[in-house]
């Protein structure tokens, strides 16, 4: 049997077979009705095959910042590769369009993306307003049917990846960032997408098991308050035996060993331990002990069910010391309430005192994880207060993008039948930049990006060491000369339809994540800061500037005064 996909002979196509979109609901019907009404109107006017060029871009960086992370490209290419309307879907479209002719349904049956070309910035790149993230070329009716799905696949992906990157910047490189948002995300797809794109944006792991399976994201998680409060006493633990980590011995009564270790801690004379606690909550101790019996090499306890310092920390330490005697090393604790700066600092002091008093190497290095409705602002505040948190578990504010609901990407026609087109507005920020363009990133002497510049397709590219005038697209007074030390072309071909030419391969998520991290590290710090960041410059060539304003004047109606 021949291997074909979307009308293409894959044996003749470079690269691997492209999977279907992650979400099975991503089909040609994931569309606004007006895409189909326009497709029908194009068809009626015999314009459906006219060659068009559309740009997908955004107008303003989110969260009050000056950068955005581009995400969602892989899902767009998967959608293209599998674009085909079923008979059932075509029947539904026909019933939804008044006076729809059967011949249009036959036209829809033959549609695929074999005549589409997509040029895009590499996924995971740092991107800026007005610069096209994607340039889509092809028959106008088909490209219109890509608009809504592409915007849906890119808007949220880029927004949540940017949110994750901002949290990473505030937390710093050394902290573990854990995405805990599945239960608060906007539905199943919101949860899966959030996990994927938060990892892309710099998070280290997720609690979402499905996302771990789908994308290979590391999983992290322990237990909840319910697990702790479900225990009443140590008598509930029936199987008390625990084999040592090397398998050479077995503690037949691990519960008694834990109780002995708790007594040792109580007997310590250190000022860091004395007077902090007397009797701990025994049901909590039973829960910790039971969990350690289940996961002796991955014991991490939630310590704030009753009282962090008077019960949770001492109980955790008792279990951790018992595990240590059998050759295991406990992972650490999680704090989910209270003054996180104070509690993490006091917990660290307690761990260090246990290490010192009971001669347990590295006990003071236990990992302290903090959660509890954290966001970019609270992490920044914790840093300013001083804390001992090693890992942040962030959920609601991260995955819902609570600080900003949407990115606002748009999809604009910039050329049809080789004729440049422009969209005008009284709001200059909504004026589109016409014609098929090429985009470049220019780097300065220190290795940082200086400016992104758009040129006409047939203009010569910027050259290293050659002085170049960069102009603001709409403000004639904003201009600067740049002598680039390095030039990077941004748009590369990711889909060529049936053209017998090479295209960029889709990359593994880990490589996309590495690109994101590397590019963020290479940005100037003043562009990245939370408060009053310096705007990054986006420009056009002098030739394109002149053409924009020529077309603007040509298309804008002339008023008449009476």
C-alpha cells in the first residue's frame, strides 16, 4: 500500500510521517462559521484558487513585558498534514450554509493542504510584536480555513509558555519549577496544553500524568492533606517491614525505628531543636511512616496539615532518619500554607541542627518545596524577603494565565495574486504591514539581539558589518543605523505542500525547550525585567517603510470638507 498523507506521496517527501494533532477535536470544523461562508463566497466568485499570503502575528507583548515565547507550531503542522474534511463534516457544513450548492461540497471533498506553504520562526524562540510568527501561502479559500485553527493552537500556547518563562526568570536558574495546574486549568485540553508549554517555557516537571506520557515531561508529586488526615494512629500500619536499600538486611519493625528516631530528636540539646515541639501529632507520623514504607527512595512529605514546626517537621525528620539508617535518603518536604519565607527558613535551621547534633551528613540539604497559589509576584516577593525554598509548585495563576487572558494573535492578508494588501485603521497599532516579507534578527558586538527587521521578499538581506538603516514601521522620527555583527533569518519553511523541496523537521519538545532557555539567556537583562522593561526594537527596511506609506496613502480614502 502506498504511504500517503494529505494528498502527498510521503516516499517522495523528506522527513518523517507527521502524527495527528494531540487533541482529536482539532479538525477542519474547529473553525469560525465565517471561514466557511468566505470559502463559499470565494468559490462562487471563482476566486478560491487565487494565490494568497497571510501573516500570523501579535500586536503587544503579554503581562506588561517586552518579550513573548512562540509556541504551538508543531500542532499547526500536524493539523496541516492531516487536514481533510470527512463526508459527515461536509454534510454538516452544507446544512449550516444557506443555499449551499452541491458542487461546493464536491470542492470541499477535494481540499487538502498539498498546495500550502508555511514559513515560521522556530518554535521556542523569543519573539516580538508585528514580526510574523508564520507566513502562510496558498489558495485563498484553503488558507482562510486555516486561520481559526492556527490562532487557536498558537494563542494560548504562546501565552502560557511566556508566563512560564517569566516565572522562571523571577525564580532564577537554580530553583526547580513544578507545574501543578491540572485541577484548575480550563478543561482537559487546557491542562494538557499547559503542561506541555510550561515545560517548553522553562519549568522542570509536571504533576499531570497524561502530559508526562504524551510528551515525556518529568513527573513530580507526593501526597495531599487527605492522605495525612486519613490516618488515626500508628496501629493502622500492619506491614511494618522495610528492606534496606542494598537489600542485605530488613527492618522488621520500621514503625518502632521511626519512634526511636523521634525520641532522639526530642533528646537533642541544640537550641535549634529544644522548645520547638514536645508531642507531635501521631496520626501525621503514621501517615508519613506509611508513605515512606511505600516510597522509601522518594519520600517527600506535606508537613502543614496540623502544625509545621511543632509536628510536621519533627515527624518528617524522624521518618527521614529511620530511612537513613536503612541506606535511603529522604527527598524533602512541601509547604502549602503559612508564611513560606519564615517557615522555609526555620525548617532549614531544623534540618541543619539534626545534621549537626545527630551526625547525619547532608541532612541539612533536604529539598524544600513551596506551593499555595504562587505567582510571579509572590515568588519575587519571597526572593526579596529571603527564603530557603528549593522548588516552587505553581498551578492556578500559571496555567490560567490569570494576569492576562489572551495573547491576541491576528491573521492578516498581506498579498493576493502578487498584489500587496494593507489593512488600515484609525488605531495605528492595528495597521498591517503589507506584502510578502523576510524577517531578520540583528546582533550587536556583545552578542545580544539589537533589533528585528522586516524587508520586502526581494530585497537583499542584511550583511554582517554593513551599516543598515532600521525604521519604525509607522513613526517617521524613530530610526537608527545598525552595523550587525551577526544576522539570523527568522522565517524558515516548515511545510511545502507537494513542492519537491526540503523543509525544516519538527523537533523534539526537549530541543524546543532548550532553544527557549538559550535564547532567553542571550537577551539583555533590561528587556527581561518585571518592572519597566526596555522595549525591544522592531523595524522595517527603508524601502519597505516607503512602500507601506505609499500603499497607505493609495488605499486610504480622501476626505472632502464643505
